[in-house]
């Protein structure tokens, strides 16, 4: 296993109320600056970012999105978020380095618990059916645990006081500590109880603001042996220290490092992108290297899509499953071009399970909903549980996961896809042989429209739910591409008919027609009622195994889906020049995915795609963003019927998000359905001969993207 070292650390002062600090961005920016300066590196040197925080503690939904603004995540970055302590973000960063996907990672944690009553807020994180209604706050739960230890003779109140006294004394030398000072155990024992047997000294500060309380730089030690690379102690490894005033792109060495950020290791293009200058005479840095897959357009909404970008193609050679496979596919290997220099191991989907998605599953709790999907996935894999990726700790009993590693991922609407990727990386890094990824949503017990219509502090208001946010982007796409108004209705008909062939789908509309969709009420111009996703209760689970587990499944007659490539990218919600129609983060993730999988022509080499389409118009938009069609031409594939089963690229044969939308699980469902296709287990919505499939998820303001390519063979 690769050795990994922490080479930098920084934190903000820990305060009771955080005077003058108003947002996560303001807390994080100085911490990022300090840790990067201390390690002698720049933001562009970071290959992977991972944050740890809690929406509960921040007092608002999607608080972690602010961290992306603090990073300044453009060009888009590879980034993830865990709804847990920052220590788990460090763990995920470590795993990413073990897979070889990054050699430098930055993990950080932050919170602002002074924004609310911490003891009240933490009670809301407990089991909502049994514990939360009793309001056992965090201090009371800790008091019960302390009493159990005292009654069992494991420790005493005096020993607890001695621990607190030692901790406060040690904090005297820590300038960042909130509480410090010399105090005796006897003096503390004379103070009143907060919750018997706990006194104030036994409890963490109730209204602390940890801000960016953990900010670790993680990198593989062998990468430190680069001439002139600064160490955390401001020394240099193997050469002179770079002068502070010099720009990142000021030397050929730095330029080559920027080139490595754009090209895979060993790619000749990385060697060619050495010393050079732009036309304006400025040094060539990362931002100056233009990627070949990024096309220029004359400007927003001005490309009318009159056929200028249509790729010339010869006649189709019959149905997809009867066509010869492209020669390039034989070059696909585990990890693609990166396999020669990484430690990534092969991984495969060996079991898939999902619930029957409905508008209301009043027959089960959240735990029961998840257990339903997990039981099916584990039975499908013929395995027991090992490592578990799951959303809520209180579900451990229901999942049979007590005593096993648990990690909660949260990347807004893409969370299901991101959970699948993190689970895959645990196997690819060799940390676990088999991992269970679980995602769920019970929208019937809340109100997603209200939740997405709030006006968060310091942020742009989101009006009328997700539909109100995305409708202007759809209108911009129609203006830009010149797409006719019926395209969205065509997608809705196709996906709802696909859902009618999927017994797990929420909406079963076998009789839907183009006319009925066009006659449905307009919700957010141009999105009609039948062109939008439903609100669903449901869960999905996927078992991912290593090569040995996959081969054992194959020997037992159970088909598997080999994970050929994975990619994730993040960009801010808003920034000057952001293209909401064709987000750079999505395009960059797709380019990295195809490169890793050895795919040079996605439309020819991918047999089926499960794409996250919450509103029907996103199908043509994402076809372009993913590289299946040129800018402005995605709608032509839809109109020609090429995204139906039997077409050039069947899209969402399962019915997709337009037929089932348990938001937390929707992304993992796309990944799972892609796996089912190459396993040949999709039933009535099976695409004949499907051997290579795409799973896709996005979230937030079109800013979080997760994708994978799965195939019937390891490559």
C-alpha cells in the first residue's frame, strides 16, 4: 500500500461566537491561504479536495456549497463532501491518493454551531421515528453513557474530572484553543451538574465555532522528492526554495506540473506542454493551456444551431448490438491510461437492489426503506456486508452494519452518484474487498419544493423550487440551439414509456402521448407538468467487489458490471462567465471519463446511457455536455429517435428521473441501471447487446457531477 503523509496543517481560531465572521467562505479563505503557503504550493497543485461539515450545525441546507466558493473552483476541480467530521474527509482524501487518482489532496472541515442552539439541533439527527420525538439532546445522551460506565465500575466522576483538568492545562500552549487554564479536579467536582453525572468541564464548549478546524494537506511521499518543492517547514526538498514573489508558472518545472494537471501521466502532450508563452507574452500556466475537447462558441445564445456543428457520419451499420466493436475499445484497461502509474485495482458491480418507488411509502420507515434495497442487493450479490457507504448512522442496525466502517457522502442531488464513486474507490484502493453503497429519499415526509425555495443567508435566493431555478437555463438552451418546442415533450413520452416497462418505477404511464404532454399545465415556462420529475420515496443499494469477488460471482453464474472509469468534477454555483447550459464541470468530467475508459467516440462506443434528467429538456443539454453531440445539436438526436431503444444511443430506458425521483437515490439509480444493462438483467427495458454503459448524476446549481462507465468485460 502506498505511503501517504500529512505535509501541511492550518486552522482558524476557535471562538464562542465568531465575531465578525459571517459565512463559511470568510472562515475558510484565510485557512486555505495559510495551509497552501505553509506547504509552498498553489491551488492548482491540489488534485482532490474533500470537505467535512454538517448542514445541521451550519443551520442551513447545502451549507457545504459555500466551501466551493471559498476554493474558487474554476477551472472545475475533483471534489467531494462528507456530511461528517472533517476527519472523514481526510480519510476519503487518503483513499483517493491510494487509488492514484490524485497525488496531492486537501481535506478540511468547518462549522458554525453558534448559529443555533446546538443541543436542540443535534437531537434532530437522531432516529426520527423513535428517538428524536423524545428530544434526548447530545449532552443527555452522553450523560446516559457516562452513567453506564460509572455504574459498571469502568470509570468514576473523579477520573472524568482529571481528564478535563489535564486537557485544559494542555490547552494553555495552544493559541487556537477556546478553553484553557489550570484547574484542579477537586475544584471542578464542586460545581453543579449539567446533566447528571456530567458537569460543565465534562462537555465540549456548547457554542464553539470551529470554522475550518481541520485542514490537512495529504500527498504521496514519493511525489515530495521533486527538486525545489517546499516542505511544510519552509525548507526545500532536493533544491533551492522558490522565491515567494515568483509566479506559479514562472519556471519550466512549474509549467510541466500544470501540464500534468491537464494530461494523464505518460501522455506525450504533457511533455510538449513545457516552457512556452501565450500570445500576450504571459507565462504559460494551467489556465493558458486550452484543452482539445473544449470548443469555442461565438457567445451565449448566439449559436442558432443551423447544422454548422453536425459531425459528418456515414450510414448506420444496422442495430447497435450487430455492429463491430471499434478497435479503440481493445485498448481499454483497468483505470485506462492511468493504470501504468497508479495503484488502482479492478472493481465491479456484483449486486444491485432497489425499492419500488412510490409517491408515499407509508408502510415502511426510512430504515425499512433502505433495508428493502439492501436485502435485494446483497441477495443479488450472494454476499454478506463488509464496508458500508451509508447516509445516516442510526440506520446501522437495519443494514446489518454495526461495527463496520460507515461514511456519509453529501454532494446535493448528485449524492447517489458520488456515493457510488466513493464506494468504488474504497475497493479500487484495496481498503475493502466488498463495499455496499446505499442511497435513499423519503420525500413524502418533507416538502422538497419548500426546502429548495428558501432564501439562505449570504446567497442568491432560489425561487419556486428546482424548476424555477432551472427553467431559465432551459430557455437559454432553446434560444442558443434553435430547438423546436416539442423536444421536451418527446423526451417525456420516451422516458415515461420506459418507466412503464420498469416494475420499480414510480410513474407507470403506458398510455402517455405527445399530445397529452403538450396539453399538461405549464409549471415553469417552458417546463410542463408532464415534463418534470415526480416526488418519490425510494432507495437503491449497490454492492461493489474487487476482482476476486467479481470473478467468484462470474464462476457462480452471476454476471457483473466491471467499472472501467470514474470521474467527478465540481464548480461554483455562480461566477462570472458560467455557462449554465453547458457547465464546464460536466464537460471536464466527461472528457476525463472517456479518456480513462479509452473511449474516443462516445456516440459509437457507448451502448446505453442512464443520464440524470429531472426536467425533460436536460436530455439534449446533457447529450451535448457529455460529448455525444456537438453544441446545439443534442435535440436533433432526440428528434430523430436516436435516444430510444433501438437508436444510436438509448437514453434512460429505465424511465430515468422523469419516472422515479427519490432525490438522494436518483444518482445511484442511474449508476445501478447502467450496471443492470451490461449485466443483461434490466428485464423489459433491456437494450439488446448492451456491453458498455454510462451512469451520470449531477447536483446543486449544475455544479456537482459524478459519472462512471461500466462494461460487461474488464477490458
